[in-house]
């Protein structure tokens, strides 16, 4: 019995060893006389792959390998570069798989295939050569690691990489740059990467300086995909008529974009950084969208959906320094909705900073955010701070902070700070918040419902009227536990218009323009901790402390600082986006 066991173990060991042969390829090798050993390598990668058995490793020495046809990898295989003069380390910069503009270099079609350490370049996915997508490579499975995919071209989808339907493929630690698509219709998508339904994961990679015509200058994503820990930068969409998503475009559901930096991307229409469109739904979390540009809307982020199940959750992000460049531009930082389209769905923005968007260009509406949805928009624990609008046409520029169309169906702001926003042009109104396009009336088929809960609107400025908020007499508008104070306007209404119909929506709020004691409102100065330094928390003697009204949503909720909305001692909510924290020493006597 023992002898039988020993023989069986030896047999298994020999079988495994035989199944893990390492084969070598070098520019000095030979396909006719080489045996694939380190001393007598093959000449071409295609021959090394063809000779390899399942479980083998093919090591490719530093050099340039010019292809005449695509290499198919449809078995369990590891394909690596190696530098004999550097101890056998991978050498991706100097080991080139070159499509010679005659073919798309690689097709990866096995879940256990690993390709690592190459520059994949000059691939051609133009119609008439091979497939009209996947200029650098096509993935239906497997892993691409530590590679540079550069200067490839496709006619339709994926100038650099095409990740096919239900691929469950992985791209990790790669650089995808200077790839492009050439189709000048709506087919031109995913200059760097195209991820079809179930297209897999891209992580710890750089997608930079790619271009496309219609959508996804950097990455176009359909459904069930993950982009994480990536840099998406300097990608471009060139279409003048339908470009969406200069950096990333999402057109399907179950998409996660996490821990990414999306910067310096440009769209010739909407969504300079990220766009979620049509039926798309994405979770965008822990991302930075900075210095992106769009022609008309959504310099940093754009969401517009024709499906009620569409939209996005934007969580714990920074949207900063983004812009739009046409004179009627909207939403330099963030835009939700699309003029003349029946946009629906839900956009939730949580714990996100929308700051310093708008710059000095001709943006017209919403330096920080432009909300024009027929669905639902929610902002919770957000900072909309130090955004600007500039326009050259008199009386045509509004809302340095937030522009809300009264076409909207449902909008909720909760625990938000809207502060330090500026209209940097003559005759501009609504420094903090402006309601525009007043089409929603009583009896409308699409009635407006806008609610502000526990917000602080301060230190905003307009060069005409309504420094804090332009608050029209609209049905469905309610404002609770909110501070609107210490704003400025060069002509009228530094905080808000004080006529009875304009202040009717306010309850348990603080503003000099309100009527004292009516609906629980107060007209006291709010007593900020340090207004000059931009600290809009409440000082100890503030009249807003314990002056709010408790509401059911506050039971388990927190304020902008993450503290409980209901004080555990007084059991009473404060006004504004911050709960005051008592200082001192507590003694527990028994």
C-alpha cells in the first residue's frame, strides 16, 4: 500500500512538471531550427504560442516583434517579456508586439491566459484588415498585466483594447495611451478601451491621451464593469454633435468607477470627465474629477437618462476646477439632465465636494451644478463652494453655485453647504442658488418638488440680485432648518427676496429676510464660528443652536461633519448643515 502511494505521488509530480514547460522567443532565434530552449529560442511569438502546451510559459526576450497576422491565445498560457541582461526581469518598454498597421496584434480568449510586460503598438482594427474593433487587442477572457497599449487604431470600438461580451477579463497595471477610433458617426466609441456588457475589470492603470468621436474618449462602458484605482487623463471626444464622456462614458447598468483620478479630459459636447447616459447606471465613489472640459454641459460630471432606472450614485468624490467653454454653457462642475430631452432616473450625490468650478470662461448657468432633470436629484452632505459663472450677455448668467430648473420633478438638498460662490460678470443674479425656466405650475403634469433640509447658504455674491437664493413662489418648494445669511448682492436682495410669497416655503430657518417667529423662523445673525476664515459652523452663542425642528429622517442621520443630527443631550436639531458641538468637560456623578 505504501509503495502504491509513493509511485502515485511521483507520477503526479512528473505530470505537473511536464505541464509547466518554459519556452523562449528571441529576435536572434529560429522557427525552423529553434527548440524553444533558452539557448536555442524560437524567432516569433506566434510560433512560441503555437508550440506551447496548456500551463506553459512563453518568455519573450527584449526586442521588436513585427507581426503579419494576429496572435491567438486561447489556452492556459503565460506570455511574458524578459530582459536577459537584467536578470530576466520584465521589460515592457523595450519588448514590442508590433501590428505593423496590418493587424490587431493579440486575441486573448482563455480565462487562465496571462500576458505581461509588453508594449502592444501599431495595431490596426480598421475595416478591411481584420475586425473593425480592438485595434491593439481583443479580450474575451484572461489577464493583461504590466503592458503599454499605445498608438493603435480601430474603426469602431476600442482603439486600444476591446473587452468583449461577458469577457470577465482583467486589465491591470497597464498604460493605455494615444489610441483612437476613426469612425465619425455614433459608432466611434472607446478611444482607449471599449468594455462591452460584462466586459470585466480595469484596475491600477493609466488611460491617457486617447481619442474617439462619439463617446468615451478614454473608456466607453456598457454594463457590469469595474474601473478602479486608475488615472483617466487628457482623453478627447471630437464630435460636434453627440459627444458624451470625454474621459469615461457609461451607457449600461451595474458599473463601478472607484478610487480614480479623472483629469484634463475634453468632450466636444457634454460630460468632460465622466458621463452616465441614456439607460446607464453607475456608482462613482472616492474619485477626483478635476480640470475637465465640456463644450456645453457637465465639465466634470454629466448624468442624463431616458430610463427611470438610470442615473448614478456619486459618493465621497471631489469635483474641482472643471469648466464648459461655450457662451451658453451649464454646470461647469456637475450637470444632471439635458435640455429638450425627457430625462429621468435618479442622481444621488453624497459626501462630495463641488469646488472651484467655472473659472473665468463664458459659463452661463450653474458654476457648481446645473440640475434640469425630470427624475430625481439628491445632494446629501455636499459642499458646493467657490464656484463661479461668467457671461458676456447682460442678465443672462445665473447661479454661481447651483442652477435648478423648475422643470425638475424632485430635488432634495440635505446637510449641504453652499458658500463662497461668485458671479464674476456684470448684472448676474443668484450667487448661491437660482431657480430658472419657471414652467412648473399648479396642476402641471410634472409638478416641481424641491426641498432644502438643514443647509447653510452663506458668503455667496451676485453682481445684480439675490446673492444667496433666488426663491420664486413655486408650488412644491419647502425649506427647513436652513440658514441663508451673510450673502451679498450689488443691487437687491443680498440673501433672498423678503416678500411674503417668496418666504412662505421657509420653516425653522434663519435669514434677515424672513419674518421673525413665523413658522419657527428667526431673523438673528447666524453666529458663525469664523465667517472670515470660511468656517460656517455655529458658535456657542448662536441663536441657531437648538432652534431647528426634529424630523423623522434625522433619527440615524449625520451632519456635514459626520456628527449625529440630533444632539444626544438636548435632543434638538440645530439650523444649518452643522450641529454645534459643546466644548468643556463632562463629569459623571454617582
